[in-house]
């Protein structure tokens, strides 16, 4: 039994779960069930990230994608739908088009993945020799402008600043759009 | 544990046993914790309302009351409304319960070189916050799939409340992370080693204020009174669990008590020294791993008791608040979050950053110098622990850059806020 390589086992487990729930999203017709399967699929992807030692990205996946789906579900679906249980129907033509588009993307991604020699699997002895590196400190230092892997190169402070200011603008904009609107007459009265 | 066991038995069995031990310990902590907390809640509410609380089941103090309740809940019929989405209705309590338990995976109960933690994550705080935010998903599924307007209203309120309170909660949690210089809960706890003078709550005036903001936000994010709008009896029957009965209903309550316990433990690790007590008993008695495994184990055990004791204390405070304050209105809940908690947390975050820039390496409102050994754990301890000695050159480099980090983070704070 020692011949089982456990990281491989868990990789297949999590990737299988992610794929199975992704298919379940397609096959389900109830929109809230779809969101539920999507959350499970994204959660399994977070498991893959933790397995790969990218703990920061994994926790980020949980917080942003899984939490984001939640918000999407609430505000996008439940507040806008008129019926009690929203059911979506898919036409046969849509299936064909979706399969063509999705299949083409899958083909390109798989082709690219298998054509790069560095991405092939490595021997177990090599894999065992790799020491897990902490990922959070390099990411944080890189965002603050100091690269730990290569100090001679510039960090990502400027893109980080641009993104953060952008997010701030989006937040303020969202608050402005979502605020309770007073009617014009009541303002004039005041 | 697994490498130790694998010297004697097969590797796969060793890993399975090690995993099972962790799972069983965490499950029992949450389940037995819920059992005790429900009894405690009844007793405390009774005393606050000038009653006795349960007195009959299991002797004088009625301490078997919860067990009797559990048996009653087990024998109840498992009902689902006719109009419900049955699959989601059945699965929703488990989602809440799983999310509540999963937070305990990354919570340490004792620190040091061999921390008592199920999975030592480099980003412990972040993981715990992310997983705690998922608990609301079960509530939303429950509210939606019950096909009842009360449930749906309760779920929507809870969703709005939890999503809003995550913002100030995140800002409060960032401050201890900033002082310890790590997202690792073990490092954060260990950088408060010593007596209560080294606790982060007394680190500077800003952390003292932000601790109370954290308490408010944590109470709100686990939906306890006075923020329990999602289950307001006077307006919504019972909120999101109106249609639930029996064991599924009790799963929601185990999830609630589990997450109350986990936010309390998180508060104790972030602000109240975690496993380092008010009085450093383990230091006086030399209970450290250097003096042999048995004494080290004793020290860790005292640390775990310390963490759990502080967690239980936090839960008791939440109960005290629940039976003292009246429930807020939904607009008051939102105003508390957006008009008070968030600005206060932001200002305190900025203040703590400035304080840390001006007076690094001090504790207790800047009056005490922290001994360098204590501070070294906090300053890049995660890097030194996880990186093997071969990378010491890069390690020095990292330490160097951590020292340079503070002005940059200050600049960020000013621009970002």
C-alpha cells in the first residue's frame, strides 16, 4: 500500500470533485442548485491550491470566489427573479454551440499543457526532495515593491496601487448607485 | 504525529490514524462544546432573569439537560415543507455545520515549536476568516429552499449583515497581524509570550479600542443578540430555521455555538495572548520542550486549557450581552457597522500602523521593551521556521526586507484609506 503516492491521490480526488460539480452545474436547471454546485466546485479548486502549497491563493479562492458566488446568488438572482424557484431551460442548439466553444477551449488548453516539457510530471524521488517554500511573504513583499526571489528586479507596487484605487472607486460607485433614492420633490421641500 | 507513527506501522495507516485523531478531537470539541454551552446559556439566562434555569435532569444543576434535549430532538419527525426544494432543504444544515467546524482546522490550541493544531497553515487568520464567512451559505440555502417568506427574509437579513460586518472584522484582524508581522496564528500567539503585559490588547491605545470593535463585529458576524435579526422571533417567527425541526434544526445550533467558540478563540489568540496566560505559569515551572517531552507536554496542555478557557469566557460574555441588551432594528444594525465600526476600525488601523512605525519592539502602551528573543519570533518567524537552513541566505534577505517593509505599508495605508 505504500506505493500509493498520497499527493497524487488527493490531486485526483479534488480535481475529480471539481469536474463532477462543474458538470452538475451544467446539468442542473434550478439556478440556486447551480450556484450551490458552483460553490462546491470552486471549493474543490481551493483544495487543489492548498495541496499545491499555495495557501494564500487557496484562502483567497475561498474568500473571493466562493464568497463572491454567494453575493452573486443573493443580489443577482434572488432579488431580481419574480418566480419562487427559478428554472432555466436550455435549447438543443445552445448545447451544440456550447459544446463547440467549450470543446475548442479544452482542446487548446490541453494541447498547450501537454506541449510544454517543463509541465510534465517528475520522478517521485525528485518530488520528495522539493521543500515547500512559504508563499505569503514573497507575495506580500512583491506587492510592496521588494522582490524576494530576485532583489534586482522591481516589485509590483504601482500595479497594486492602481488596482486598489480602482477598487476604491468601484466601492464608492456601488454605494452611490445602491443608495436609497430620494424623490426630487422631497429634496426641494427641504 | 504521522511521521512518528510511520516508524512502526504502514505509512498510509499512520496518516489515516493521525488524520482521524485530529478530526475526532475537533468534532468532539465542537459537539461537546455545544452541549456545555447550551446548558450554560440556560443557566446564565435563568440567573440574569432571576430564575433558576434547569434544575432536575442529572442532579442539582441540571447539567444533563442538553443530553435530554438531544434525545428529544433525535426522536422528532424529520419534516420538510411540501413546497420546499427538498435536496437543498436537507443539505443546508450540513453546509453550515461543516463551515463552522472547518474553521477549527487552522486554529492552534498551543504554540511553540510543535504547535497543537490540526493543519499548520501559513495563512491561518485568513483561512479562518474565509471559512467563517461560508457559514452564511447554509443559512441562505435554508432560507431559500424552505419556500417560506419568513425563512427568506431571515436569510436575506443574515446575508446582508454578515457581508457588511466582514469589512470591519477584517480590518480589526489586520492589526494584530501587522504587529506580529505574520498571518500565521501560531506566530501571532507566540509573539505575545510572557505575562499579560505582552498581550496585543495592551500593545497600544489603538489595539485596546480595536479589540472592542472586534468583539462587536464578531458578535454580529455569528448572529448573536443584539444582532440576531435573522431569527427575530417578534417579526419573523424564527427566521431562517422556521421550517426546520429535530436534528436538522439542532445542526444549525451546533454551527452557531461552534462559530461563537471559534471567534472567541480567535479573539483570545489575536488579542489576549492565546496560550500565554495572564501569569506565565509555564515559565515559572519550566514546562518547556527543552526540559524533556513530558514537561513540554504539560506546558502545552496548560496552554490548550488556557486557550479553551479564554474561548469559554468569551462565549459567556456573548451570552451575558444577549440576555442584557435588546435586539437592534435592521437599519440600526447596518448603521452600527457602516457608520461606527468601519470608520473606527479604519482609524485605529492607521493609528496602530503609525504607532508601530514610531515605537517598534515595545509592549504595554509602549512602556515596556520587549526582549529581543520574543520579538524575533514575531518578526519573520514563519519564514525562519518553514525555510530549511539551506536557504539561510535568502532568509537574511527576507528579514532585511521585512525591516524595510514598515514605511511601505504605512504609505499604502495612507493611500488606500
